[in-house]
């Protein structure tokens, strides 16, 4: 079992190897996530409404 000091040294060495994204890359990725969330939300809203209408029609309720 390694000592806590050695463990922290190894963590720091591995952290230096990481290629961190630039600010521009981070902003673009964030914008893409928001766009995909909006598209997905609209899709599921429409799908939910279609299913609701179909179930209401099949069960004959609400009329």
C-alpha cells in the first residue's frame, strides 16, 4: 500500500498529462448541450401529447 504523500504525487503527475479544453471549446460544447436539451425536450413534449391524444381516443375519456 502506497503512502498518502506518494499517492498525491502520482495524482499531480497524472493531472499534468491532462489536455484541458480551451475557453472557446468549453463554450461551444456548453452551447451544443443546451441546444440538444432543447431539441430533446420539444421531441418528448410532442411525443407525450401524441400518446395522450391516442390514449384518450382509445379509452373514450374526456369527450
